[in-house]
């Protein structure tokens, strides 16, 4: 199953016209804005939405304004969430009148862009909330008064500290809701048959990722074991993305996520995989 990101991400110095073009191509209504410098690319600076386009429609007819960096028109006071507040997303969207909520490792209120705690973990859209409520929240349904759940082993194959922090936050949130997941990384001990493997494709050379995915799929001892792929579209060409689309449905237990990560979708996939592993044990 492919989980498309409900929002794009661009550096704050990206021209406004390029942001509008990206939004049109991806058919989304907003784009997250992060820092210009490499070390700030994970920090949320603001959000640029179709509302900003409409409010400035007449001015944007000017090539001079359209060429200016998106920081010129973006909204700097962004309503955000922390991981432990995922189940409150719908309520906050209704109260605040927003359709996208970035999830950060920091305060959940309107914070300034200089706040170092605004590390971007992912984003939630109104579409995700609807799916969350229709399919049922693993965070709301997983608590049990029975015996403790069996420990589910998750292997993270990524060199990206941000991804490790993201997954650690997700696991902490799910643990509080009654799940029992343990994360491993390669080289930290022998883990012959993980219940869930999460592979970050951005760490693999373009010509090698397909072979590694096929190898991991072949190593699965059971079709019930889950394989989760993460990738940043900005780091892969259209051919790679087309190949990923072809894998959808061919490998049992495969889920593909675009960065910024669809957090509700990731929690749902991890919850389903953990439930399957629990009943197999």
C-alpha cells in the first residue's frame, strides 16, 4: 500500500512560483516550509497554502513577486501537534479551521520559527483524519486489560537520525497506548527474523535500492512479516517512483511512505503489523 504524503516540503528560499507549481503537480493544498541551510532542513519555518495564493492572487500576477522566496508569503505561526496528541487532530482542525497539521518534536501551539523544538516529524491532513476515524485508531483501540502483548521486533535500516527519532517517537506513543514494540538497528545485535523491517531508500544508491528491496522481501520467513519503505521524492527521479508504484501489491505486507511521513498511516500500519505478529506468537 502506498501512502502519499498529504503535504510537500521545500526550503524557505524556494521561489513562490515553484511552490505553486509543485502544489499543482501533487494536487495538494499546502506545502511545508523548512530552513534554507542544510542543518535547518528538518526545522519547520512556516506553511504556504492555497489560501495564501488566493489572498495574494492579484499581486502574484507580477513576475517580480512570483520569483520571491516563499518565506515572503508563508504563514509563520503554524498550528502543530506533538506525537502524543495524534488522536486530538480532528478536534484541533475543527477549532482552528485548518486542514493540515505538521507534527513536530516541540510545542503544540503557535510557536515562532526560531523555536529549536520545531523539528518536523511528519504531517496530518483532514483526509488522514477521515481515514483514521473510518478504519479505527490503533491508539484508541489497542489498550487491553488482558495479558501483556508479545514483544514485536522492528528492524530500522536507516542512517538518518531524523527517521530514527521519528520512529522512536511513534513507538513511544504506541507503547503508551498498550502496544509492545522494540526497535533494533543493524549491528546492534542479532535479529534473524524481525516482525517489521523499515527501510529508508534515501540511504541507498538509486541503482541499488531495488536489489535490496527484493533481497529483504526474499528474506521474509512469512508473508505476514511487514516491510515498510520510506523515500523522499526530491531525491529520486520519476523512474524510481514509477518502479515503486509497480511494487505496490506485489510483495505481501509491503507499505510505501513518502516523506514527510503520513504519521497516522504509519501508526496504523505498525499497529496492524504488531497485531498480526502478536497473534502469530
